[in-house]
C-alpha cells in the first residue's frame, strides 16, 4: 500500500475502534449515571469498589484477544493460514479455562473478595451483588473481547464498531428499565452490563455466518509454547486494563482514610470518566495494531513508522479536546453524577478532575507506544511500560504524594506517574523501537 492508502486504512480502523471502545466504556459510565440517580452516594461507592474486578475480567479477555489477533495478523500477512487457525483455536481454549476460574470465584468467593476490596457494612451487600454477577458473566465478557479482536483483524472493523456500540446502547436502555421501572437496584445495573456482550456477540456472529471469516477452529492440541507467546504479547493489554483497577483500589484505600465514603464516591466520578478517556486512546492504539502487524510481517519499516506518526497526531488532538472539556466543564460534569447535590462530593471531585486529567496526553502516548511494541513483537519494552504505569510507579507515588499533599497529592499521583513513564517510553522507542 502507498502512503495515501495507509492513511485511509488508518482512518477506517481507528475511527471504528475509537467509536467502538467509547461505546464499550459506556457500560460502566451508564452504570455510574443510573446508580447515582437510583442509589445515591452509597451506590457509587459500591460500584467503584467493584470496578477493579470488572477491569481484570475485561483485561484478561483483551490480553487473549490482542495477543492472539496480533499473531494472527502476522501469520496472515506471511500466508501461514494453518498457523493462523491454530493460534485462534488455542486462544479459545485458554479463554474457556480462564473464564471458568472467574465464574467459579463468582459463585463461591464473592463475599471474601468484597471484604478484601474494603467494603464496609453500609455498602457490603451492594458491592457483593455487583461482584458476583459480573464474575458469573465473565465467560461472555471474555469471549466477546476475543471475537472483537479477531473480527477486527480479519478486515471488518466496521462490524466490531457496530457490535460494541449496539452492546453499549442495549446496556444503557436496560440500565434504565431495570433500575427505575423494575426497581432492581444494583442487581439491575450489573445484569444490564452482563447482558450487553450477548448483543455484541450476536452481531459479531454475522462475520462468521456469511463466511467472510478467514479464521476457523481446527483440530489441534493445546500448544503451551504458542499460548505463552500469545499471553506475552497480550500481557500489556491486560496490565493496561488492570492498572486502572489497581489504581482504583489504591486510591480507594487512601481516599477512604482521607475523606471517607463521600470521597470514594467523588473519586468514582473521576475514575469512571477516566475509563472512557483511556478507552478512546485504546481505540486509537488498537486501530493501528492490525496495520502495524501486517506491515511488520512484510518487513515494511517505512509504513510502520508512518502509521505510528498518524496515531500520535490523533492522540494529541484528542488530548487537547479532553482536557479543555474537563477544565471548562468540571462542575457540570460532576453535577451529572451528584444526584443528591452533595456539596462535599462536589467540592472534592471538581478540582480532582482538573488535576487528574492533566495526564491526558501522557496516558495516550503510553497506551499507543505499548501497543506499538506489541504489534512488532517487542514484548519486553511493552511489559516495562505497562508494569511501571500499572503498579511499580503509581502505587508508591500515590502513597507518597498523599502523605505530602493530602487529597491533592492523590489527584497528582496519576499525571506524575504517566509523565515519568512517557519519558521512559520515548527512550525505549529510540533504543528498541526500530
């Protein structure tokens, strides 16, 4: 493909993925809005305590989908059709195994997990309900993620966009119906979220029914070496998702001590908006992945760099829009989720939004550069970036800045971490990225 063709493909893939990921992120955002209206600050606290588990399930599916689909794209560009089918089959095996573990934990260990996440007596029952149902639906969530990645990499990003948006729309409609007319409370919210990927998969199945798919299940044993390589390539995607959950857990612990349940509810507004912004950047990154992997499989270094430049330009434009919107409209944004007009919640969340989202461009850069490394089979630098963002820097930074600056330090921990990792990411690109 020439430069103009690559630009058209980049626009097609990234637009579809950004819209689709935005829709997917609205699963939780819709829960946040309707729970705030129907269940108040305690409902928001319960949701925020449970979100890390959802992030881990979502991230596990994304790890398998992204890792497997990356290998699939490389094999397809090299005309290794049998290997492409073997990788798909092994991903399905692994997804079934991991999803079964989540399912069993939801059935038998939800109360222990709820207690470990810090839910007090006031919000324990709601948090436990959300966790139990979300884990029972884990097989559907994870299989949906895998199919989204493979269908997109099989040349059908428009269908994946339709699937994700339709699932999100169904979730929003069911949220309203279950919480308000049917008065099902937190169970209604989580059941709507769990049912949404069923709609998504029914749409993705059109790709299979019409015979357009080039990936198929084949008779093959479990290839542990292939699975480990797939998991290694997909691991940064898992960490990218799980990192948001880890950050939420750490911040919840700190904020509970500093501001109590209302502080956690205020952070819930910030965290859930952050999930949407991260999803947009992830959409850009995932849109580049099939193109970079295909170019890498063909040894086309020039176009690999060109696609990366397109992604970074798109990220910078999105970052400017995001921060301007947050800076100018922090107060009305918070009010949307503050149904009880809690003045303390408003006082905590508004400055928190303005400080927290100074991280926008650094977050976008880190997500894109990590997926870039994965797309060209440079797993180690992708792992380094993901682990530093998700655990090794953010956790001590949160405790340190909270001790020094209180709640302001909590909000600053995220942008400081992302800035430091972005500086390292630039260095890794020039050392390992060519």
